[in-house]
C-alpha cells in the first residue's frame, strides 16, 4: 500500500471512469492516481457473509452503489440498514459487478446534521480544486 497516495473523495458515479494502472495496484481517474477511495452514503444492506467468509454490505451514495468488504475489526460492529457512513478503503475494479471497497475505516455519521449535503459539497470542492485540472490534462 502506497500511503503517499491520498484517499480520493468521490462519488460512486465517478468510479465508472476509473482505470487500472500498471503501478502497484493503483487506479487512475484521469491523472489522479489512487489506491484508496473515500465515500459517504447510506447502508442499504445488513452484513452478509460472502463465499470467501468475509462480511459484505452495500452502500448507496445517491449516485450509485459500492460493495464494502469488512475486515474482522469492522465485521464485529453492529451495522444496520439506514445508517449514514463514512468509508475509506482500497478500491478494486470488478467487471460486470458493482465496485468493491476493502474497508480500512468506517464511521457511523448518522447523528450528524446536514451530513449528506455537506458531503456532496466537499466532493464537488475537492474535484474542482484538485482533481478536475489533472483529469482534464490527461483526457
């Protein structure tokens, strides 16, 4: 894991434009290299155990869905449908399936007022200030 690459604040709809790169499992969104993505959204499924034994849930950020693979630290917590979560994790491109994020950090923000509106503003601001110039340069 290259921790010099920041976790990119993004919406699920932006992931369809992300492409794999040959360098250390990084992913590129235009000229923005990242390994970890930062999302916020509503949990739409209770944890289920996958074929590999991992607990998995689905998050909806209003623009699309992302599947979350929970490590043992997060799998023991009580996650319930309807919670509003902040999630940071390693993004894995999958063909024909919804995107997958291996969770490194997950926080329940359900009690925070205006959390969803503020998140959209944060993502737009980060995109406009940091990501858009790099994306346009490599498009």
